[in-house]
C-alpha cells in the first residue's frame, strides 16, 4: 500500500467521508446479517462499494477512488472484471488536509458543496448479473430504503467500532429519506426507545467501510438505486467526533440529480 493511499484512508476517516452498517442496540445482531451478497453490490479495491447500473458500468462515490484503479480486477457475480476507466465528477474535490483538524464547520460546508460521485467502466460487460435501475424521480422524501455493506459495526449507543472493520462481515439495514436537495439525500439514525420514535425494524446507519453502498427502494416489485452512502453531518471539534451515534444525520449522493451526468459519461466514453 502506497504512502499516498495510507494518507488518503486516514484523511477520509477523519473527515467522516468513509463510513459500515451500525445497527439498533435493541435487536439481535443476527437480524442484520446477510448470508449472501446482493448481485448488484460491488466490492471496490481496499474498501467501499459500488453498484452495477449497466453491463459495463459501476456507480460509486468519488472518495472511494484512492488511486489509479485502471487494470485492477473486481469481482461481480463471482467472476473477475478488469477496470478500464474511472471517471470522477468534475465537481468533486478531495478534502483539504487543513479541514480535518479543529472545528468541523468548514469541513461540513465543504462536504455540502462537493459532488461525490464517480463511474467505473469495465473492460468487458457483465453477463452473470442483471444491473439495477436508476431512480429518476424527485420524490425521494419519506421513501424507505435498504442498504448493505461490509466493515466496522456497532450500535447507536457505541457508534462505529473501528476494530470490527477488518472482519468484513456483510450486514444490512434500512432507513428513510427525511430531506433532499440538489445532490444529497438525508436520513437520520433514530433511537428506537426515544419518545415518538420513528425507528424502523432494521433501523441502521452507514459506518466506516460502507461508502458507495447503494440505497435501494422497491416499487411495484422493481428495485431502484436512489442514493450512494457518502458521509455524516456533525458540528464540533473533529477530534471529538464519533460516527454512527443515534440522532446523527447522514448524507447519500442523490442518483436522480446525477442522471444527466451519468448518461453523458456512459454515452461518450471511448470503447477501448
């Protein structure tokens, strides 16, 4: 692993942009485990996820791209596929080093303005897995979504326990979109034993290692991806930040906002 990569992973952890499934504290852990990985969920090199949206394309968040992935192989449907090209949104910027210390106000403002999305082109089309459809409507508020990922876990009481990330155990969770605007969908980790709690049966929050995991809704028997796990909002001293606690808000890159960009990249990409 290169020095640059080590720095980027450390930076992302401090800036809350790389988050695994953190669950309710009052439910058996076994309820959040998945015995098999969803066909559309793609594990990226090092950590993070993407989602297969076309036979030749994987959609993810830009901050999961730690270095040049061209020529690197990823597994989809049990088969290896080589990465041919990676396209980051022109509005994406890496988090400046000076923003990951002191108070988080400027870091949060930076995150809100960022365009955290990327496309990965495969050198050969996937034939063993059916791509998932993109959600193109703007009515995401109050929609319940499911997501899954590998990495650190914990509960809303403990937050993200970083030492569990090395286990790479696949977990699932669900939540509900509470706000949307421009490039972001927002959801909150509701505490189940709070008064007037809106917590869902499998209420969960993205954690360290879940970045890029798709938020999936099902409508009339058809699955759609509405967002990609990205970061958590928090104001205070960065040194005191603890990810995944109850009442925390998290942000997912909003697919409907990016559909024109996605289509443009896919239609104009070189064949080889």
